[in-house]
């Protein structure tokens, strides 16, 4: 794994589901699902699905959902959490999707595009598997300066482990330019490409517990686990301090800023 990749192994995927999904990814999943205007019976691809929160929520509304990701640990959690839902999960590289042409009404990708090495190739693959008249809805974080969640981690991890360990967190905010996003979608052949800045106000009622979970659901979790209890507590406190006034001593309430793209395939 390079320092700009975000891959979690073992029970880190379970921690991701327990701590990060309720606070971060479920609110964004609800937002992009509404924007996609999915109807019962529609077919959805949740690309770079992680533990499948988009697919799972959509399936609860009668959508036939498919999730794809390269991380087997994430997929295992997704499958476990989707029991009884019309949702299936597959190992899938965004640049070589294992699905037939024109398979889905909608493709949603929440916080995945910034990690694709070949963005144009991945979006061309998305266009291929979308039915004529279908659409793509993508959500990608804006810059570090607009996202205290990532900025607090970068500052603390850099101080404790060195700047070379912050690449994976920085990469979350590594594709923030809306004009570049519009250009790559248009280059892949999408039409009616609209990019909107969206800011959600996220909340962790127990900010301290959230940061404890957050630390152990990042690519540097192994290094954190190897710290002494005192050093780990200092890191925890440094991350909380990094949120500044967004932490009130109990709860964390902070803005999370992203570009949301809606794009269509011509009928």
C-alpha cells in the first residue's frame, strides 16, 4: 500500500462501519440517494461501496442494489449487514468493472473517485454500465482547509508519526477542484454534468469516543495500536484539539464539505 491509498484490513473495516459510517457516510449516503431520485425497482451500482451503506439504504426503498469494491474486508462487512435486503456485493475494480453494458439505472460513488488512479478510465467504465438515460451521482471531498475532520488528523498524525504518514488522509481531499471534476466527466462522455458544493453538518454526540474509533479505522491504525497508552491518549487529545471550536468538550459538530456531481448518459 502506498501512502496515498486508503485500504483497511481485518477488523478495521468493522470499526469503520461502527464509528465512521453513522457519523460521516450514512448522512452523505442519504444526501446522494435523494439527489439520485431513485425509484422502487431501479437498479443501482454503489461503486467503491466500502461497507455498502449507499446500497443498503437504497435497497430499503425497493431499489435493486449492487455494491462493488476492491477491499475484501469491507465487502465482508457489507454482506453481513445487508442480510434480507435486495443487495449484492462484488469484488470490483473501478477501472475494469465486472458488469455487462447498460446494467444500471444509476451509479453512485461516495468518496471514491479521488482514489482512482485512472479517473477517466473509471468514469468511462461507469458510463458503459449505465443504461441510456441513466445517471451518475458522485460525491468527493473538497480541500483540507474546508474539512476539519481530515485537517485534524493530518496535523496530529504528522506531529506523531511524520508527514510521510499523512498521505492517505490528504488523499481524501486530493481531488477538490470542481472544474477538473466537470472536465473528467465530460471527457468520459457524460452529458449534463453539474457540480455543486455541498456542506453537511455532521455530529458525533460523544466526540471523544468517535475519535477513539476514528484512530483505529485509519490506515495508520497498526502504528496507533503499537503506541503506549500514554502516547495514544496524547494523540487522541491532539486530534480533538485539532477540531478547535467544533468540539465543545462533549460533542463534535463539524462541517464536511464536498463536491457533488450529477451527470447523465444520453438516452
